[in-house]
């Protein structure tokens, strides 16, 4: 029988294994216009933590006792829909399970870009699109800018590093630990800060960017955001993608340098990637060219088996991933 992960209880702070339950469900019959997909790859992402809270947000919270959702890639094993045939590899949002039944309008066939399919959950999927549009459109980054990227060893941050370098920018990345810092350096970052090191982050950023930063791509919030505010140049642009430092904390973030927003006329803009899905072809064209040229590379952290999905998710909050975190079924 198909199996899926459900949210058994809502976490208080850091999620625990007993917040999740793996359940069996009857295999649903197909209606006209629907497809059955055997999932092959699942994505876990930090934004899912917010959906575990029963609060109003840009996407509905996970319902207790119901299968959870997330990005997935799979093979169509049954179809009652025009244009989708058995054997097609498709992308959809019914992850956290091994089988998905859904309307054909909610799946997307993958473009033929000559890359491993799992990249459509990473560099050529939602994380890559978030990095690309957040950097180039939201932050209006351009050649010659100095860009600071937090969580630079993550799926989004590592793509920001490489796209920024490919577009002629100076890049400062922040990552935790020597191995991750070495990897970010190998991606082309001009300077890498180990935020777990002995030097306070605001001082380390000042040393790496003596002339200030023009762009900050925020995946972390908290002390990283504060350091970016401290060293922002006049009319710097901040693209706020995520604030993972506060996802499991009830304590308010203290920003000592927030008042610099006024004097430096800093533009801080939060954004979601969903409005950019309509520009997918533009994204694929540019990103695929950079991948094929060797300007972009990717690395995944892979957990095997549906049973491992919660562990993969929890690893996002303990530094357990380099690059994209995936589950292979």
C-alpha cells in the first residue's frame, strides 16, 4: 500500500521525530484528467517548518493527520489525462509520500536540458529559481557589485554564489565549518566567512568587505542580517529569502544596526519565488547555458528511502546538508 508522512503534532521549537507519523493509505482510483505518479525523489526545504505552525502565512499550514506536501519528481505509472503518458517524468508538489494521485494540471513535464533529473529539485528547480530571481531581479544585482550571501553552502546560497560570479560580481559567502567554507571557496567565492569561528560575524564581514557591500542575499536573518546592515553601502539592496535562524525560536531578533536603513537608504525586500514560475523558460535558458559552460556546478546531500524523510528535513536545521537536501526513493 502507498505510504505517506503526516504531521502528528505541531512542533514547539525544533521539530522532533515524534511530531511525524508514517501511515499507509489505500491506493486511490484515477478519475478522468488525473495521473498516478511513483515518486523517485523528494525535496525537503526550510520553508516547510513554517507550514507546521497553525498560523496564517503565504501558504496554508499542514493539516494534522493529513499527508504532508513538498516538491517531488516521479514517474507516471498510470494516466487518464491527455498529454501525459505512462513513463513520463514529472515534477509536482505531493512529496513526503511514495505515490501521488493528482490532476494532470498540477504536474509539469521536465524540459530536456541534458542534466540529471534531480537537479530540477535543486539548481534547476525552486531553489535555483529562488537564487536566480532573488539576486538578479529582487536585489537588482549587477556586474561590479559586492554581494554577501548567508547560508552559502545551502541549495539557494550556493547557487547565488555561482550566478553572482558568472555575472561579474564580487562574492562574500558565509558558511559553518571548515569543510563547507572550503566548498564555497571552490565555487568561486572571493571571501568566505566561517560564522562558527572565533571572530564575531560583523567584524569578519568588515574585514572581507572593507569597501562595504552592495547586495545582501539573506537566507538566515538574525546576526547575519545585522552584520549586513552594519556594512551596507548607500542604496544597498537586500533580498530576503529566508530567516532560518529564527524558524525554531520564539525569541525576537535583535538588530543593533537597523537604523542604518535610514542613513544608507537601504532597500530591504522579502520575496517569494512563486510569481517567477511564469518566467521559467527565461530561467531555464540562462541557467542551462551556465551549467553547460561549466560556470555552475551542484552538490546534493541524499538520504535514501521514504523512512528517512524526517531525518533529512531535521538535518536542514543542524547543518546536515551541503548543497540541496534530497530523499531518494
